[in-house]
């Protein structure tokens, strides 16, 4: 499967938006983690918002990867929130109980 990644920012508040489209599965897990790791290396980035509204499918390997990315961001003193889950992605988040962990506070 494939996924595409688009990055915007960081904005004035230091938040960078990572938009993902396609499928998130074992084949795309490394790319997902790599994109987030690169953003965390940027001192100008204080937070990351991952927009998954264009993701059609996610498997457990990438759900785990997102939770790991969230923990890495917290260890680095940054925030990471996932927004826009719908369809199968939202169902997978609900079934695994990660919605509250990944979504964070409501978007402004």
C-alpha cells in the first residue's frame, strides 16, 4: 500500500501540520515514523498536528507507530495530536481505545 505526506509549517506558534493520504499499514509504517522523527529534530517545531482525514485504511502497526510518535514527542517536550479520523480509521481508533490518547485537546 502507499501513503503520501505533505508538511506545512511551522506556523507562528511552532506547530507543523503533517497531512497524510492513502493507506497506513506495515509497508508505510517506516515512512510515517521517519516523517515525524524529522519534524521532532527541527528545533522550530513545538507541536505536530497529523491530519489523517485523507487516510482510507490504518492497521495496528501504524496505530502503534502513532502512539509511539506521541510518546517520542512528549519526551522531546513537544505536542502531537492526530485529527480528522473518519471511516475505518475512526473505527480502528475507537476499537483500540487510542482516540483520547492521540486526539488531545480540541482543535482551536
